[in-house]
C-alpha cells in the first residue's frame, strides 16, 4: 500500500508495517494458499524516515496450511513481528455475524460529510472514509463504539493478496479510538499505542469497495484496552474480524 502523508503522525503507522509484512509473507507462499489470519506485536515505535527490513521465516508448508513469521527491523532492531497463516480453500459450513442494522449506508452519509472529513491523512490520501456520526470519535458524548465506511479511493488490481494487505492496513484505524472513549470519555489520553494486533480473513473482500468497520471496546484494565471490530461488505458479507490491545495512559 502507498505510504500516506498523515499530519501529526510522528512514527511509522502500524497498519503500514503490518501490511508490508503480510505482503512479504504472501510472496513466499503457494498461490492456492490465501491468508486466513495474522497475529502481530508492535515491539518498538517505527520511524517514518528510516528504512525497514523485512525478514521472512518459513515455519510450515503443508497441503492445507502454510505458516510464516515476519520480523520488521529498523537500524538492526526489531520493531514489529507477525505470524501469518495461509489456508487452501475447502468446502465447509457457513455462519457469520450479520451486519449492524443501526448504521446508515455510505450513500446516506456522503451528502452530509465534506470531502475533507471523508479523507484520511490529508487531501492526497489514497483512502477514504465516511464516519457514522452516532459512533464517531468527534462526538460530544463519546461512546465505546466506533463505526465508519472505508475504502481505497482508486481501483485496485484483481489480486486477492493485495486486497488482504490493504485491508490489514485499514484494520489499524479506529480500534484504540473506541477504547479511549470507554476509558476517558472526552479526555485525550497522555499516551495511546498499539501493543498487538490480530486479523482474521473469513471471506474474500475488495479494499476498493466500501467496507463497514464497526469497532467496540471490550475491556480495559492496567492501562491496557481491548477493541474488537468487524468488517462487512456493502452487501452485508462478514469478511474480516479484527482484535487489538493497546496501551492507554491518562
């Protein structure tokens, strides 16, 4: 995914290094095996102005599953590690969490939001979002839930692996906002940082089509908060589940 120019972002965006690490892992896996989950840890803050080296380790190559571990390093120090698992598609029972019924669709939100509010990280961002006002971090009365429609502004190639990587990038947005709202209300925390991150890819989805990212705070203790989110397609397909724990100090 392209690197966004995010105002006030002093460190490397976690979703970016996670997406690049997944892309590196995909390059070493048979095309029949698609990513079905990843589990990552943010070890140190990454630097925007430093090069990042990705080291991929092959842990397993089986008929149904492949597993890779990727370590991202800057200045010879690890800043991020992820273990990603890949699965060859097979038939099985189907069950899914339905899409929320209390969230307006993107067409209902587009007219009420300016172009600036629809854009992530500045006017030249490659991504677009539509905040659901009832569950927005900008509300006067914050809620431990955040919901927004997100997508790539440009059409992407028909490469399922690329779409999984872009979705991984997008999955690092807004999770801690719900946790912060649950912890501090309208008070801005003195510190908020992602500690670990998990993504489960249930069904294929395109990152250049609207996805509803619906996140809720689930727990907060010892200055650590947990957020769980789902991504549904515009057609209501439950495509992705996201989990993230973060450090939130008031």
